[in-house]
C-alpha cells in the first residue's frame, strides 16, 4: 500500500486540494488530497505527500467531522484497515490513477 507507487494520470495544479498536517513532533507536511473513500460507513482521506515523496506512497487518515464546517484528521494505525481502505480506493478510482 504505502510502498506501492501511485501516479496520477492527469496532473493537478500545484495548489489544488493541498492539506497541511502537523505530526506528533510539530513538523508540518504538505499533502495533496487525492480522494475520499468510505469504509465501514466512515470517511477516509487518501493523501499524497507533496514534498520528498519519491516512493509514491500515500497516507490514509480518518476524517472526523467536528461540526460547523470543521474537520479533523486521525491517523489510521491499523495495518489491516489501511489495506482495506487502500483496496477500496484502488477499486473506486482505478480509472483515475496508475497503480504500479
């Protein structure tokens, strides 16, 4: 999953759907929001790191609605769940991306 290369067939402009996330050490990383996938009735965002992403790996986070047009992203740490989400992403968007 995360070590699988992912290339978008139609390039996006640099500012399209950028998300800035902070890790547990306070480091900020820019991601391109690729798609929203629903698994077990929960929404998950599939994100592609913008900087230093030579391996093409993606990051999957759960989208938590905080109300009033606000949301929070929680890391998905369960490997089996990550794999299920990524497989759903591959299935739903196989015509939009090249999976190598």
